[in-house]
C-alpha cells in the first residue's frame, strides 16, 4: 500500500495555479501527453520499497501546442474524479 507520507507522488504542474499530486496506486498507470510540466516527489527515508516502470510512445503525428491542452488530456484528470 502506498501512502502520501512515503513520498514518490506524481505532481502535475501543467496548471501552475492548481498543481495536482497523485499518490501511487498498486497496479495502476498514469498516462499523459508530453510536453507536460510534472515532477515526482522524492521517497521518504525508511519507506517500503516499490517498483515503478516508465516509458513513452512515439509517432509521427504532430500535437497541438501545450497551451492548447487542458487537464483532460491526462488519466490523472479522470482518476481524481473530474469530468
């Protein structure tokens, strides 16, 4: 079980006025278009070990500029109960 106090949360900084932190969940994935301003918090000393896997997909289709993207283009938006 992951807890906020363990650190390692993904922080979405796409909207600077409302940064959104997501505590890791077992057997879950977060996907988003890049570029997207984000960070992953440092793990707290003594927290339980865990495994994280990351990667990316690439294609030849150009994307709209970052300023045209809203938070709904991320699985984080849905996971936090937003519609």
